[in-house]
């Protein structure tokens, strides 16, 4: 497999321009992975609810129209990008995005590593490897996974260690494929940032990063800034944000915190409401995001 099979064509060309200018940035050494050569934070979309019924041509059309030019494809949605795709179909997905202004950022999966049953754990790890291969084939740069939950019959410390060690092994595999494992801050109590940090303490490579998820639990304990600081050095090239007009979450403060670490990855809208006009709603969110990030200094 050559370099262009591991890195999307758009990113490969940009990396070549860096080499020509005398600066070489290895993806596995960067803080935010393959997209770290970008100069500004960028807005993208998760096909969670607002795009769950769109096929790939519709995704490209609507993302282009709203100028939200990055997409994380959630598994089991109408776009049909899953492990059952043939190699020819995978190449066609890759071609469609490469021929468009929309960047295919990667895959959002439901794979988790908290299972007390060792066979279920083994199956999930193997499926994650398969999703990493799928991401390579379609031109993505990473795969999102989640910790999900604790179990009453298992000590929490044991579950945290199990998740962390599984992530560590998968991170090494991802690096070898030019990919990134993105640990979504997710789940009942597993979403608490001290628990996420504890999981990441078992990871000794750059193939695993934290995907901030803008949860209400971010405000618990000592508050947003304290929780952010627990994982700020472990953040990857994707984070999830929700509706920016939700006054219950301090998004302006969050943008300021991202600005302090000079974040230059993708901020992906993972919206949970159901507006009648999704296009108008996306445009509204982009305009709010542009104002917030410009005020924070995340964009010029």
C-alpha cells in the first residue's frame, strides 16, 4: 500500500507542499493527526440525526450548499458506508468525496471495549480493526469508538484498564495504517472526564486521541475548564459540538479553551433536535460557529 492509499488525496497533496517548503510533519507525531496541517479550526457534520437519511450525493450536495465541508459518517445510516462494501464500492465512495469540496473525515462507530464477556470484547476489537481498514479504503483519517458504560459486577478500575489497554493496542494498529482512533467522551459515567483521562493513561502511543463531545457532564466536578484541562493534551483532530444556541452549555467558553491550545482540528456538529428545514438550520449553526470561533481567535 502506498502513501496515497493511506492518506486522502487532498491531504497528501498538502503534505507534499509542506515537504517542498522544507517542513515535514509526520501524521503520527502531530497533536491532531492527518488534518493538523490546516491553519484554522474547521466546521464539519456528523451524520447522527440531521443527515441520517441522506445518501452520499445528498451529503455532498447539502454540505457544499451550507459550506460545512467535512463529514463523519456514522455507521448504519442511509449513506450505506459499512463493512459490507466491496473494494470497488469503497473506491467509489472515496472518489465521490475526492471529486467534491467535502472532506470525508472518517467513520463514527458503536464499537466499545467495556464488555465483561471476553469474546464480545475480542469481537469489538476485531471489528474496529476492520473499520480502520474501511476508513483507509474510503479515504478517511480515523475511526470513532466509545467507552459506553460500567458494569455493576465489575470494578470500575478494571473496566477502565480494559478499555485503556484495548485502545492502546488499536492505536498501534491505527498508526500503522495512517489512521487515528477517536475515543468519544460518551456513556453513563464513562463520559466523566476523570474517567476518560484514566483510560487514556494506559495509552502509550499517538494513535489514540480523545474526541470531546460537549456533554452536560463536562460541567460537573470542578467545572468545564478543569475537566478540559484533564484531556487537552490528548485531544485529536475531531471534536463534537451540539446546537450552539443551546444556552445550557457554555460554548463560548469552550471556544476560548480551544483557542488557548491553538486547536486546528474539525469541530463536528452532532445535533439532536429535529428542525423541519435542516439546510436552514445548518446555515444558522455555521453562522453562529463562525462568530464564536472568530471571537475566540480560532479562525482569522
